[in-house]
C-alpha cells in the first residue's frame, strides 16, 4: 500500500514538473513583451519630449526676436515722439514769428500814410523876391545832410508871403519860393519823390502882418522833415 502511494506521488510530481516550466516560460515571454512595449512607449515618449523641447526652444527664439522687434519699435516710437515734440515746438515758434510779422505788417499798413515830424526850418525871403540867400542855402545844407543820412525821410515844402499885394499874385510868388528851395535840394542830390511842395500865398501867417518885423517872418518857406511812423 505504501509502495503504491509513493508511486502515485512520484507520478504526480512528474506530472506537475512540465506545467511549472511552461508557466515560467510564459511569464518570461509576457515580461519580455511588456518590457519591449514599455521600451517602445518610452522611446515614443522621449521622442515626443524631444520634439516638444525643440518646439519650445523655437517658440523661445521667436519670443526673443519678437521682444527685440517690439523694443526696437518702442525705441523708434519714442524717437518719433521726440521729433514730433521738437516739430511742434518749431511750429509754435514759426507761428509766433508769423503772428508777430503779421501784426507788424498790419501796423505798417495802417500807418502807411502816417509820418512823424523830425525837423522844421524856415527859409526867409526878401520882399517880392524868390531868390535864396546865403543864410537860406546854409540852412538847407543841413537838411540835405539829414536826408542823405536817412533815406526814409521825406520833406514837405510850404511857401508863404506876407499879406501885401494881390492874393493871386502872392500864391504865385509863394510857389516860386517853394520851387527855388526844391531846385536847390534836387541840385544837392535829393530825389524828387521825397519832396512835396505847395504855395499857399499869405495863408497861415506866423506873425502880425501890420508890422515890418511880422511881415519879414511871414515871407518864408517852411521846410518840414518827416520820418515814417515805424
């Protein structure tokens, strides 16, 4: 009996041995398959990671370049802003100068006929005469010097007589006296367009015609020098 039990046990052990070997082989195959799959998965993951790193690096380069472009754009914008500010300042100065010039031109236009008196001298004449005496010529030489020194000056010549005689004759006589003065000034180089002349006869007496001294003063040519209002 005991012999039969041992035999059966031996047979059982012999039957179980191939099964154990087969199970181990299967496990090894599965482990190898799993390792192979895991290795493949790791390779694919690593490849994906490398691609992602490259993509991130590319994006980083692009960001850096974009930041540089943006900073350069900001710098140019700042420079443009400074230039615009300077241009505004120059424009403001130009407008201010233009306004000043316009105001001056407006003032000059309004005052184009306005004149300021500079000097007045009186050239005396003998009774019923229109000839210049030495004293009159000396006085007129001073006027010539003023006119030569300042081209903007002009002269008004007003001729007068005393009240003796015919009024019409006196107007003609006063005109001849004015003409004598004007001719002297022109001979000394004064331009005709700077001289305005008129004979007024016995009008506007400066002294009493009832006295000789008064009549001597009234026989005159008033030489009035004017300068521009501005």
